[in-house]
C-alpha cells in the first residue's frame, strides 16, 4: 500500500522534473542574445572556442539531442558559467543555497514553535479573550507585507536602538571557513572560534531576518491549528470524552491534539514553497547572501545562465520539499493515501 | 537547584564581560570599509574603473614613484631615485632593496623585489613576447589609451637593482603615468610559478604585490578580505585585517555606518549627509577632487554624428537644476572639460547653456524637427563625479521630452555597464572621469584620444585626428606655457565639437567612524588604507 503510493508520487515527481527541465531548456531559446552564450555563459569566444562549444552543446543537431545533452550536463553539475562573475553557476548555487535553506529552516522552526501552541491556546479559549488577542494579532501579521515589516524592524531595532546588525550572516571581521555553508554549523564544527563570539554574532544577524520570514508561516499555522482543533473539538468522540468528565487539559492533550495536528503537519511542508519566495524578498532587504538575492541580481544583470541555474535549483527544491511533506504526511495519516484515487 | 541556576547565571555573566572585552579586542584589529562595487580584477594594470582601483591598487601594490598630493612633486616609492638622461628619452630607476612580496597560502616568495620584477611588470603592458601579455585579452586600457606601446622602446635591467626605460621620444607625462595607481609592480617569480602550474589566468585574480595588505579571499557581492602584510617595507601596518563590504546601495551604506557595521563608507549620498552630521561618532570628510562628470554621445551613431544634434541636446538640458537636484550644491558646474583646479584649466565662454528654443532650432536645421528616440545610459553606482546618475538621467529625460526627443534610461550592474559602454552599445551615457595624476593629459588621452576609442575607453567613440595632434604636441614638450596653449585649444575644440558635454566637477565625501584615523583623501587616484588605525 505504502509502496504503491510511493511509486505514484515518484512518477509524478519524474513528470514534474521533466516539465521543469524542458522549460529551463527552452529558456535558452526564449532569452534574447546568442544561443551558445545563453547555454554556456561564454562571451566573445573566438572561432575555435565556438566550435568546441557548439560540439559540446550539440547546437547543430536537432532539439532532442540538444535537450539530451542539456540533461546530461545538468545531472553532471555543469550548469555553465555566470556571465557577470565568470564562475561556475553550479558553484554559486551550491554556495548560496544553504544560506537560504538555513534561513528558511530557522524561520519555519520559529513558526512551528510559536504558531502551533498559539493555535491550540486560541481554540482552547474559543471566543474568549486569548482567542481574540491571538486572532487579531494573526490577522495583523497576515496583512503586513513582509518587505514593509522588514524595513520597520530595521528602522527600530537597527537604526534607532542599534540592537541588531542589518545585513549579512555574520560580522565580516570574523573569519569562518565555509565547510557546510550553514553558518551556525560551520561555527560549531570549527569549535566556536573567537570564544563563542562568532556564534553569538551569527545569532544576532539571524534574529531579524528570521522574525520577518517567520511572520507569514506563523500566522498561517496559527489559523490552521485553530481551525483544525475547533473542528476536532466538535467531533462526537470529544463530546463523549467530555461527558465522561475529562477536564479541558486532558481533553486537548490526550484526545484532540493528535488528530488536529495531522493536517497541520502537511501544512508545514507546504509552507516551504511560500517560504522560499518570501526568503528572496527578505534576502534582498537584509543583504543575506542567499540564492534569492543572487537570482534577483542576476535578473537585473540579465545573466541568463545564472537565471536558468537559479530557477532550476529553486523550483527543483520546492518540488522535492512538497513531495517530502506529502510523503511524511501520508506516513502519519494512512487515510490520505487513498485520496489520490479521486473521490468526488 | 536554585544555587545551580544562580551559578550558571554568574558564569554566563562573567563570560559576557570577558567576551565583550574580547570582542572589543577583536574589533580593534580589523576594519570594515563599505565599498560601492565588486572589483573587476585584482590587477590595476587591466582596468581604469575607479571603484576597482580604490579597492585594490594602494592596498595590495606599490608603484615605483608616486605624486605628493600637496606639492604635486614625485616621491620615491619602490624606486629610491631616478635620473632622466638623453633628452628625456632614457629614465633610470634605482630600486629599493629588501622589499618583500606577499607570502600567502598560494605563493611563497623566495626572493625580494629586484629589477626582473619591474621589467616583467612593464613589459607585460606592451611586449608581445611577455608570456602574460595576452592573458585577459591583452587589455591594458589606461596604458593603451596613453599610447604606451608607441612610447616605450624597451625596459632594460641594468643590474639587480637598476632599471632603465628607453623611450622612442620624450613625453612630458611619462613620469606621471609611471606614478599612477595602474603602474604597479608585480612579482615575476609568482608569474613563473603560475606558468609552471599552467594557471596563468589566476595571476590577475589571486594577487601578489608588495603593498600593505595581502589578499585573503573574495566573495562576489559580499566581501573582500585582506590580511596585514607583516613585512611591509614602508611602515608597520596597524590593522590585522581589512575587509571591504560590498554594498552597492548608497542608502544601505549609510545605514550600515549608523549600525557600526562599516567603519568607513565610500561616497555617501549628499542627500543623506544630514543624517550623518547629527551623529557625534561619525565624521564626514569633504575633499576637492580632480574629476569631471559628463554626458557623452556615441558620435559614430546617427543622429549623434551630427554636430547640430549634439548642440541641440546640449542646449536642451537645464544643468543648473541638475546641480541642485543631484549635487546638492556640493559640486562645481563645469565650465570646461578640465576642473578649475587643474593648471591647464581655461573657462570656455561658449559652453552651451540652457536654451530650449535654440535647441529646437538646431534640431530643425539637422532635419529632426519631429524628434527621435534615443537611449540614455545611467551609471548604476554613485561616484564622485556623479552621485546619482539615475536622477540626473530622469531630469535630462524630462528636458529632452520638451524638445520632442524621447529618451529611454538604461541601467546595468556596474561592471556589465562599463563593459557594454566599452563596446559602444549606447546612444548616450552619463559617466565621468576621476584623475589619476594631476597632469592635464590624464583628462584627455585616456578618455578622448583615438587609441582610447580602440581600447573601448572613449565613451563618445570620438576619434578626431586634429585633437590627437594637439595632445601629442602638448606631450612632446616640457615647456609649461606651451603645453598650456595646446590644452587651451584642446578644451576649446571639445566645446566646439561636443563629443561630450561636461556637466560638473564633484566633491569627494567619505564618512568615517570617529575612532578611525589615518584615512587621507587625495585629490586624485584611489584611496589608500595602509595607515588606518582604530584608537
């Protein structure tokens, strides 16, 4: 049963990756400029170089061959070179992506830690003041555009009070060797250099971007948890339990929570795709050296190989994250595996 | 249990006190300079981009001689003395002994600087037999535009510490050119090591010089890290570390200054200076600078090949408004191509002034009474000569609209921008030039000569043989009075021909944290951060 479900998911994944690569491949034709330059990122190459490139990229053969060669290159990590830096796009992506991922993971962590308990509290005190407070705060958080929130926080905490730095991942004077490219992990691997100060400084740099990025998923999770809890609390088995004389705490912790959290788990995974999009905005504002900022810079510079590589990496990641979320959800909730059979 | 918590708290607090001392210590050993753009290269020979020169030239390298910013006299650097003979056609430099090259994780020098290094560094610029001449497509924009390949016959190693330059003909600006930030001395031993490793392109990206700092790493769009050169010959370098924080946005640079993420900030925008002035811990320095911000036309492209059109454009723009809106009163309205502080300056009376009626008339005469479409390229970074090209472009755009010309503003990332301008893809461009030497030739040859057109450094794509002749004549003599008359004629010719319209001369601003000293602003060339320290 589970195996069958997995198979179905994987075939869907293959199809999506196929569509994605076809789209990325066709970008080479859709972008203005020389086809070979779009593919390789080599500009002003001389005749013999052009010949070698044409052969490598199978330019003179039919589209299918070109696409095949494209797939082989993507798989082998040869994503061309960036027009603006002259360095390998794959290298850029593998250096920058962890930074974005790190930010997203922390933001999601904060969202889960704050959002779910808040949602539970709101449902437990349904229509009483904790519910109202949480509800209005959520609505506010949900409505604030994050670029505005980011600027506001910078104004208050960076410029007025000077509490937090406003850019980057760590004070530039701290030299941290990139190993995993996850800054906190790197600092930990290197044994907390500078007497732990580097770690502390990295945390300070993380604070504001994490808060900004966590805002949206937190509000979503609060609302989702609350609705789901309210739904479960309406169920007959809860009423039965209540009739038996269980108090609210027992009711929620032992009976309602487990069932209510199931759809929330799925939601956490689905948040990842929204999070990546929001991360781009956050990265630009906080000069966070991640893939979003790089991608936006590349668009500004019309760096076609970089745009292609960045898009491919980000969308591939979103697809994978969604897949994983659904899969883990189906592990917890066997019922959901059947839904794909198309109920009306 | 409570004791345990208290104990933990105490240790934490103690740790914090200890830590903050440590932090102060850590900070005092490094300095962050917020820069406006990525470097194009790490070798000053291959670029004229001012933002790059600021970051690399004086920090990593030394030159044979330099020019004293106050007296404008030549000062010994890597050359302790020099002698001119054979009517200026032969110049002999005696080199300083015991100057160590940088020792880094990618190169360990086995010897100190000698004549081979000097011969190698200069022959790369013009000698096709130099193994590095064709690395990076043999582009040496500054030297090519001043015509170094037609100037130096050869560079001869006389002995271990003596080098002789033999010239085809004496040229009055030769020593000034040798004293620019571009004429750095590179390590020949390092060059040979890279040949052995078959990795010649690394030469311009992993630099080895003799300057106060040595290269550690560079992350594009993020930072450049230098470490102190412990063996610097000139003085002990105070700072352990120098980091360039690459922040292209001017407002972000000021904000980082306020949050203490930067110690020094390049080119704070004049509009935001008031924010900094209220702060007691930040000072803003202002220095006169030899530069010119201009609007250049691609004179090879119709309709800009027509003088009437260029005149019409020049008369259509209200430059007084630009002075207020872009320079905020911190610039000097240009009255010639040269800045007034240059000794060859002559105010041009017939410089075009705002007169839209006249502009329309010129357009009509040129046959464009219905106007035309054009592109207006605005540089994306703030430089001394043009603090806000985007805004300037918008003002010009609206003025042009009034005479029926529709201009489209084009922006690219800075290095891409410079590259595309070099290929003359523009119709017109807002750009500028900051001098590298006080010699007036520096404003003409590298910018408007025919050779500059070929090397892509002539933004007007303008090659005028008579103008070139004037420049050559001015260089062929050392008689200042005679040179002046040639430069007067050259300035006049520029206003008559209008390949570009001089707009203004900017003032250099720099915001510095109050605890940082040792930064000096020079009227020409890049900045030097060798002696900055934190008190």
